[in-house]
C-alpha cells in the first residue's frame, strides 16, 4: 500500500479494535475463536496490516457488538461531495408525457425504422 493516509487510517482502525477488545476484557485468543479466525490475524489487524480481509473485520465487529458501524463507513446519505456532484447533474426541468410523445413523433421516419417506441401511447415508458 503506497498511501501514507491509508496506512495511518489502518493503524488507527487497529488501535481502535484493540481498545474495544480490551475494554470488553476479551483476550486475543477468545476474540479469534468467536470471530472464526486465528489469533495471528487479530494481531495483524490490530497492527494495521492492510492484508487483513474486510470479512475478518466484519466478524470481529460482530463479536464486539459494533457491526452496524461497518455499514456507516461509506453512508451515501452523508457523502457531501457525492451529493453535491449528483445535484449538479440533475435536469433543470422535467418533461411531460406530451413533450416526450411530440419528440418521438417529430423524429424522422427513417430514424425510427427498426426502433421500438420510447414512449408507449398506453402510458408505459421504457
């Protein structure tokens, strides 16, 4: 892993996992057995090793009672940049059914050969 920021974040994650384990009074061997992994993998995670899989982390978080925090890592409802970019791409105006139908009818007949209608006159749009 080449990113210093990623290494720092993984070390902090490992320290946090270790702190949570110690506050609960769980030994490394007990956590490993309950999470379905080895004590050496727990030690690697606590040291910030980037090779520990996310599935192992999820198992450990289940044992520690913190698994809901995993789903919150990249909560798109809290992604300010992503929400801002998405709102910039929204259309400024909506189109009515009549406008879609006029546009479809206005296309040259040679353009419509072999193509299915985009707007179905019965009300279903595809």
